[in-house]
C-alpha cells in the first residue's frame, strides 16, 4: 500500500518499502525460474505485466515512434534495464529489431536464466541477445555500454527501486536512478518506462523534472477503467526523450 499523496508542491509521493524492492527477493525468484526452466525448457518464467499486455503496448508505442523518425530498428542499440528473463528483448527480435540488444540485471540468477533461454531459442547468428550482470545504482556501466543506446527500456525496474527499504528520513534513490538512466541514452535517444505503481504525471515528476535531462514525449495506449467516478488504468508506459545539451 502506498503512502498518501503529499500536498501540492510537496513533490511526488513515496511508496512504502516492500520485499519486492530487495535483491534477495529477486535472487530467490529467479533461482526458482532457473530450476523450472532446467526441468522444462519451454517454461521461460514470468512475463512482467502480462495481464495488461504491456509488451504489446510497448511494441506498438515503439512502432509509432519509429514511424515518427526517432530511430531505425535495423540499427538502433537497445538496453533493457532489469531484464529479468529477457523476454522483452526476445520479443523485439521477433518484431525484426536487428540492432544490438543488451539486457542488464543486478541478479546473477536472472542473467543466467536469460542466457539459457537465449541458448534454448537457438537464435540465428547475428541475432543473439547479450545479457550482463549490473547494479545500476552502485556500479559504472561495463564495456557493453559502448557509446550509449538509442532506446532504453524499463518494465518494472523503477517500480522495484521505488520499493527499496530505506532508513527513516533517508532520501529515495530516484535521483540516482534518473541520472544513471539519462547517461545510458544517447542525445535524442528514448527512455521508455512501464509502471504499475505510478501514474503518467508521477513518472514525469520523478524522471523529467525541469532541471533534468529528459522530457516527456509520448504515452502508450492501454484500456482504461472507471471506479468511484474516476477513470484510470492499471499500467502506464511513458516515453521520454533525452534533451540535447544547451
């Protein structure tokens, strides 16, 4: 359960800490999925926000952004933050994304699972997906960073980071997350975030403050529902663009 929204001008609300924000939780979860995959190779594990068809919504948003000229899928380098089992990147391969695809996660078991799934899929030469262990809050990027990415994806990682345990009065790690994410994208590159904890307005407040390097670009389309006289949706996906330096 989240804490109440603060008064106007007080900044974005905070979420109560949860075990979903701990590395131990995810290590155990991916250890189970790794064991399941070893027993049944067709079992690739959990697909984040599958009930909301988030991957389809993200792909449709990316289709629109490509049509608008923001990138070319035949050459764009893509980074998936908190890649989990790598399913989002495998989906992009199926959608004929031909550039380099890289998935990173701070859970070593996640990376091992994603690599094994990639091997089981027997992707054609040149269509492989790279997976690396990386803690974005505490480590500099590795050699996989290269010169940056045209598209950076986050499907649930900011949600998990928002639930990290913290001491009383300790500032949330959102600023560290935002600055790191900004640095991963090339100038004019895209940063696409999918969340079930935050609204579009809240994501913009956290990730695209006026003094920051990102600006709101577009939002994915999801079915909406009405409850108590208000209209909402269970998942949001927002695309930001990295500003050119002044």
